[in-house]
C-alpha cells in the first residue's frame, strides 16, 4: 500500500479548509494511514437510482453486487477510522421487480456480522416529501435510514451535551418548587400517603427521597423528574428483576425516580429534515441536507478531529465540518462534482 503524502500533510497541518480528492473511493482509501480519521459521514450512490457519468458504484446489475462492492469500501473505512471514531451511513432503499430490496439493512447486518461494526443507532430520516409516486398499490416512501456505527462498544468519542436541546427551567410558585414541566411533588406526596402498596417504612423513605429531589431542582442540579410509585404509575420497563434495575427498585423500595438532565434532552432517532436543494443546483440532485450532518459532527467528531466523506458529491458534509471548525476530506469519482464542491466552499485549487 502506497501512502498519499498529500493526505498525511493535510492531517498533520492546522488547515481547516477541506481537502478534496478525485478518484475511486476504494483505491483512494487504501492510501490512507490506519486509524487516521475521527468521523465518517457519507451517503453512497443508491443502487439503480440514477446514471453516473463516471460509472462507479450503484450501477451494478444486481443489488447483491452493489452490496458486495459497498462492503469492500466499508471494510477499508473500518481500517481508516480511529478506535474512538464513528461512522454515519445514510443509505436509501430501492425497488426491484415490485419488491423493496431491503438494501440498507442488508448492508448493516453484513457490517455487524462480518466486519465487527457495532450499531449504536438506526436513525430514521423523515424527509416529509418523497419523489413522484404513481403506484396505486403501495404507500409513498418518505424516509431513509441513517446508521451510526462504532468500532468498540465503550470509549468512543461522544459529546452529548453539544447536541442537547436547551431545557426549560424550574421555578418557585407559591413557595413550592415547580419543575420545568410543572411537577410540584404535591401529587406524588398524596399518592405516597394514600398508598396501600407501600409499608410505613417505604412511605417514610419515599417522602424523604422526594423532598431531596425537589431540593435538587431548586438548586438547579436537575430540571425535571418523574416518580414511579408501586401500583400507581404505569411502567415501561420489563417486570423481570434480572433484566431491569428499575423493576428491582420497585420491588425492593417501592419507588424510583427518572431524572432529566439539567443540560437538556438528547435528540431522538427520528429526524424531520426536508431535503431542500438550498444551492439551487442544476446538477447532482441527490439531496443530502446540511442539517443531516450537524448532529454527527458535533456529537462524534472532536474539535481537533477530521471528518471523512468517501462519496462527498458536492461537499455537503465538508461544508458543515468547516462551519463547525473541523478539518475534513472529501473523495469523489467525479471531477465535476469535486469542482462544484470547491466552488461552493470557496476553494479553487484542485488536489
């Protein structure tokens, strides 16, 4: 394997402008050092969806061939990604002979079973609107999969606080502490006092712990909470004490608390992002919105880290990386797309 000194020089520099490389992703990736990038975000060409002037992946005769070729590239991405890194893969599905091929999950399962990737999240990208739909015997398709993979189960970089929503604050009303969503503790105190499922000792302990939680809210240590009391609130966990620590608490203590982080809540795994073409482009209409890159970059790429997109197209992930002051590298088979990406970001010298 011959290393690419242009890549090594960029990785060692303080330059934040993206580095763009023209070429076949698999061949270019083989010139990277192992464990050299922090975050990979990409949306490969979907199988059988459109014609590409430079051929390349996505034009295979059968979906099995496409999956195999994509997995070869992903295997190389595993080598290039740091042990603390994350890989975000956006992949759409395709119909063949009236049957949805299940390509995203076929790829994901192969990655897990054959390449040792660990799947941390399967995000649903809800696009709100799909393409033209002429079929009268199935529903419209308006979502795509966005997978978050890592190389190890624990210890990978993840800055949760950078993507939390700003929480509402607790207040004091009529001398009582009121949580961010209006919980005062009065209802819980009443339920504890009237409970026929709690012993006197359990009631005393529950009231003590409830007052302690309300005190923490008044100090701003937490913004909100919920209290689950035996035979009072509906639980969503398993009843098995072997499976659920909360079930064990409910049996042994008669109650438990759900605490809300004072820094806010994390996003859920359904993202409502409209794939608008904000660039008013005449070409390359594979709509990969900038908002789709925001959470992956903020949460899983350190501020001194490097983002890689092996199918960068017109450079959306690179543009967002630069916006958040991260280095990035983009690879694409099409010189035309790379030039569009460079012009979009303000880079005019091709590497």
